[in-house]
C-alpha cells in the first residue's frame, strides 16, 4: 500500500548541521488565477519550515518538502478543527449557564488562550510527530 504525500516547493535559505530552513510561499487558491494581479483578494505569505534531512542539499537550491496525508490531516485537526470545536462548545455551554451572548462570545474567544499555551508547551513533541522530508525538485517545464 503506498502512502500519498502532500508536497510544497521551496528554496533552502540556511543550514545548521542537518537542519535545513526552507522558505515556501503559501498562496491562496485565487493567487493561481489569471486575473490575480488585478484582484485585491490575492494572498501570498512566506513561511520558513525547518526540515531535518541528510546532507546533499545546498543553500539556494529549490526542493520539495513532503508530508504524509495522515500527518497533514492531523495538523489540520489540531490547527483548525479542535479550536473551532472548543470555541463552539464553550459558547454553547457558557450561553446555557449565563444566558448572555456577550459572555458566551468572550468566553469562546478566551478559551483559545489555554489551548494555544498547551500547544506551545507541546511544540517539541509535535515537531517529532510531524516529520517533513526533503527531496530534489525537478521542474516539468521545458
């Protein structure tokens, strides 16, 4: 059974031992549109991802960063779904107890503070769990 992967193209910006810092440009779906230069919704962000890899790569080289689909789904679950579920359940519970929308709304936003503090302290464990891989990038364009 083959494992499907998600890939992102990036450029190696620095290296410390076997840790490579790879710059990727994250863009929204509409940035690939032919009219993106005239649209105000274009969204591009530069991100640096640290990847533990064997040597054989050089600074400035274009590479592919891979992550398995399961790891990508786990990251989406931790980063998007769980905070959303936590906010909605906190809002419902707080509204049920206090019968006040303002209190429920504030509580649902404030509940994210301990959530992200816990994630911050689990950062080392999460880095081990989400392992990116580097591979050489070969352009298909002629």
